[in-house]
C-alpha cells in the first residue's frame, strides 16, 4: 500500500469522506473467526473499509440477505488445459467465484520456453482475474523425450523476480531433489535467494525422503493419494491441495483426512480442468461443494478456498473480508451449495448470473504461434517393422492416465510390418517430434482405445507436447499428422483420407483465441464424431486419453519421440518380446 492509498483508506474508514460503495443486507463469512457476521460492507478504492460503523457511501448495492464470501483462490492450475488463452480463461472462471489463480505455465513453456513466460505474464495482466504464476521447474520434465527448450537456473533467473511470479513451480523431479542433483539444487536456489515459494509434486514420497523433500523448502503438494498421505504431509508443515480436475479427482478421497488440527494447511486446486467440465460443473466451487456435500463445514471449506491459499502464497492483500483487503468476493444464496450469483473484483461488479460483464482484452500471441517444426515426416516413417509376433503393448486403463504393461501376439505382413487385425483391439501409436526439427518418429502398439477405423492426432501430449497420433492404418495417420501441421496445432480426426473434423490450437499448439463456449461446442461435436464414426470406446476420452500416452513419468508403458518407455524400470524397452 502506498501513502496516498493509506490516507484515502483512513478518510473513508473514519467517515471523513464517503466510501465508493456499500453492500447492504448481507451475511458476511468471516474466515478468521469461522462465524457469519450480519451487516453492511463498505468499500473504497477497491479495498474493504469495514463493516457497519455509520459510514456513508456514494453507491449502494442491496444483497437481499445473500451470503458474502471471499473470492476463491485456485492454489494450482494449468491454464493451458482449458485450451483457452489467459484472458479467455479469466472470462470463463470468474463467474464461478474464482477471483485469483496460481498458474503453472509448464505446458506452454515446454513448447516455447521464456517466450511463453513473457506471453503468459503479458496476457495475465490484461485479465479481470488475478493471475499469478509459478515458474516451471521441470522443462523438460524428463531426459527421455525432446521438448521445445531447456529451462535451467539461468533461464529461471530472468523471470522469477517478477512480482507476478510467486516462486518455482511443481518440482516433479523428486528423485533429483532427494539425491541433491546439482542442476535441481541450482533451480531451488533461484527461489531461495528471493524467499519465494516452491511447489511440490511428490506422489508416493514418504518417510525420510519426504523429510528431505520438505526440508529444502518445498511447501505444497497436490498429488496426495489418500487421507493418510494428507496427514503425513500436514504434520510436517506442508500445505496439501484437494484437487478436482477433469481427469484427476481426489477431493472426496482426501477430505476424509481434514480435521480440526490440520484444516489450516489444506487448500483447493483444479490442476487440469477442461472447459466443458467447467461449464458443466463449475470451477473451484465444484471441489468446495463436493467437500461440503461429504460433510466438511461450509465456512471451513470457504476458508480453505480463500484465506489458506492466500496465506500459503504470501498474498497478504486478499483471502478474507477485512479492513485493507482487496474487495474480491461473491454473493451466494446459500452455503450448503455455493453458487456465485454476483462476483466483485476490486470492489467492482464483474460477473452476474454466470456471465462475465466486461470481457478481458486479448493479447496477441507473439512469439508463441504454431511451433510446428517437423522434419522428414512421411507415411513411411510410421511403418512398424517387428522381429516377432509377440510384442509389448501399452494397455489403456479406462478413466486413468496410468497404463498397464501388456503383451500380445499380433499379425505381420510378408515384410514383418504390423498390420491391423479387426479381431484385436490393438492400434498403432506414434509420437512425432515437433519442436526442433530432429526428425524423430517413434512407433508402438496400444490396446483399449476401441477405434475401428481412421486416425486421431493431437499436439497436446504431456509434458513435452510433441505430436501424438493413433490409428489402424498409415494413410490416415499420416494425413492426420500433416493436417495438424497445417493447422499449427490442435486436434484432428481422419477417416479414409478425409478430415472429419478438427480443433485449431494456434497458440503453441495448446490454446486458441476462441471463447470458451465456442471451444466447448467444438469439443462436444468432435467427441460425438469420435464415438459415432470412429467407434472409439465409450470408456475412453478420445482426446484426453491420447494426451497422456506420451508422459514418461506415469506408469507403466508410455511412448515418447525416442521410443517405448517402461516407467517402472525408468528405461526404454524393445517392443519385441521374442
């Protein structure tokens, strides 16, 4: 706060000048004392002045007895997972009561490096939503695939001092932390020097390894598997996030571990949440409502979604309704099921009835367009020549991002190349490097996708986001890859050489400048096509499932642009078994 703002606040608080706004007839949720206060809320210059006190205001707003709730703060999200730019994402989530997010631009930085960071910061400044960032700590996530760039400590130094960058993003390389890898420790030091947060990502890490992981300053984790892990981490002072994304949902599992002693160390987050999920179920409020429905006290749930997140990330200016705090809040008719009816940011009404009132101004995607640097690709590169009929298979587990290490006997032609067998639910999977013109194409086999004929390709392939394509024949697969390159990234479907439909993601092959509703309509139409024409299994999300088949940090078999990877062995394996 500046001297001028402080003087103005004092004048408004003491009644020497009228406040800008008063919200009358409201029940205010006090997250400090866990009580509901009846009264009128006075606001001036975007800040809370106080409750009651006989003050005057230039404008009045009648809440008609609604509850006034501090704006929700998403503790960890990837904006890219919404397929939307930061400004369009802002317009989508603000009407659900989310007024601030802590975003990790890990996905786009894997494609475009610091050009992406610059774009995300610039775009975030144009958003109605308060967007803070954690600088990605693991680009690339592993050495077993090729990303668009390498962000080491020297690159991190260029942005970690920015006021909108709260620290270092999720440290997925927990073996590197525990083993004191020199490059990892250099990255941690960039946060140490500025006393900034370091986010965690430590599934299954326990006991002495967990002590070391937390001891070096990693303060959060959104990867807890169950209530016991939540308790183990909060006992050590860590903040744990209850996540409700599109694919990964653990609010109901973890809320069982929240109690009187540890709730102050628990937040909510969305991590990866797609636009259709947000439109259908809401944003952070969805996870909050699930927790309330499971028996969590509503005021406690609100505290976890607001004050706890603010305290975790050192956002001292928000997270509660109290003098001097930002006037970020929303009105809801009840607390057993929270629905933001009117949303205020900085004391200004910005959303009402589920709609944004003043859309954010988009920012040109300079330096992050397309990024399709593919070399020497042809249909011939997709041919899978086998030494044996007995091969390793990536087995999809419906509804999961993990896979099984499978095996099968398959058909080959006279030259030993794999051919599709209609009696087997086995398809070809390929990853095509798209960042540095390396010319890498890796091919494997996958089971459980269910597609009868055709091909699906996407440039969303966590974490390095190379092109990934699945199909029963090389002609359609090649056509899908070539169409995707022409689009500049996105998702496409091909059958018998004809493009059935596509979704253009012109920003780094991950996001589009289109609005949320247009994206939802496109994805809904494409899902119908995938199920009805390509006959993808109803147990599988045709696009999200594909996105995770190239992620070599989640068991068991995955495919990168280098080859078939066994995550349990942490090494590449031959597709041939005999």
